[in-house]
C-alpha cells in the first residue's frame, strides 16, 4: 500500500506543504495558523491515513523518540513485569517507543547493551532491577539522560533513581500492628534485629527494618527478636517461624519481609495449632497474588511496580537534569489490609 505523503495531505486540505507541516508538528499556534486551517489539515490527515515519516523526522530533528530499557531479569519475572507496563504507558503518552533488553545480571552484556542503545541515539536509558538493591552505575549512563529504576547508586553520582519507599512501608507495617493493640511479642522474619543482620546488598531489608524500628520505638515498643534468612522463600519462612514459636516471649505478631516467607509462616503456625489473625498476627510485604489466596487473606504492603515504571519515564523525559549528587524519587507503597492482623490474645 502506497504511503500517503505530506504533499497529498496539503493538497487535500487546500494549503501549502509548509503550513501542513507546521500544523502536524504542533506549531500551528506558534506560526499563527488559524483554527479553521488547522482543523482542515488534521481532518485531511485523518481521512487519508497519513502517518509522519519517523526516519525523516529523526534525521531532521536529531531525536529518535525512543528510550532504552535495560534490566536484569524484570522482563522474565512475573513479580516485576508491571515495571515495564508502567514505563510503556508513560512512554507512549509522550510519543516514545521503549526498546527493551535484558542482561540476566551479566555486567559485560549490560555495558554492551548500553553502548548499543547510545549508538541508536535513544533519548535516554532506564536501568532497571527486579528487586531494590545497591548498584555500581555503569560509565555509559553518564553520557546522556539516564535513570536507575528499583536501584540506588552505591556511590554518589548524577544519575537519578526511582525506588519504592521501603522505609515508609516498614513504618506502615509497624503502625498496623500498633493500631491492632500489639505492644509485645513482635518478631521480624527475614532479618535479625542486631546491626549487620541483613542480606548483603539488599536495600529493602535495611530500609524496611529501619522503618519498623522507628515507629515501634516512638511508641515505646521494641521488637522481641528476629530471624535472618539466607533466602526469602516459603521453606526458609517455615523453618524460621518454627524456631521463633519456641522463644520467649511467645510470638503474638510476625512481620514477614515478603509474602513467600509468610506462606512458610502460615504453615508453621498451622502445624503448631495456632490460627493466623487470632493467636498470632502476620503482616507482610510485596502483595504478590498469593497474599489474597492465603486464608485468612494476608495483610501486605505492596510494591508499586506500575507506578515505579511510570515515574522512571516521567523523571527521564520531564524531570530535567538531576543535581550533582543525584536525586532519589521514592514512590509510596500502598498497604493492603486484610484478615491476618487481629487484636492480641
């Protein structure tokens, strides 16, 4: 099918090609083109099925209206895929395309992909992580617009970062238990309570724990203890929760640092003849689909994947240049209150 040209649109609208070009480029008001003429040009473009020649426009303007999205395992992970959805929607609203590539955590491949994106003159690059972590910022990101998504630079740099507000999420978990009347027997599952008892390199664990301690301390309440896990999977949560159930004071509330840990905690409580929400309250993080399938349904602080993806594109295209030390944008983590938290026995 022959592509409709700008000249054909201009002839159909009864205007010059230059006038049609200004109108379709959004410069009608700037060039003092009347509203009636603008309407004729846009109607002619619509009726004829005209689409601008993107390659020609890119050569003329020096921009490609594309964004590079380079991640570790986001694209192949069901939990974080909404990061891409949010980024896609925000990019499309700004008439940009997203070029998505994945590194599987290989730093050499990451460097190669960043260079390839720059060679294609993308308007900016988003480097995304499946989970919130510290990262060494590749030198290639410093050569143009770039944003870290779900990651923080390990050293000060001018690259902006967009992350969940993990500390506030921890505060909300603690507030939820305090509102229910919990003041003792509160344990955290996933980290220990002593300095350094957190997974290496993980931002979420550190900030969630800090938020939990801050709110409890402000209310004159202390954590009864915790369990540092090598991995945050159901088996780990099960084994750790069994150990905690044998401690004094007896657990009345468990703060699990993700929903998979909570699955294990639920099983441990059931094996001990205890009912979630009645004998022991459970509050968790991430709000994975399993949270609403557990019985009773699990109260969980959600990771706002979609909003994070949108925010990264907004910062990249609308936010301008970051200050020298970089800017960290923290996106709120909504709490999904369900039946797993009750008043203490």
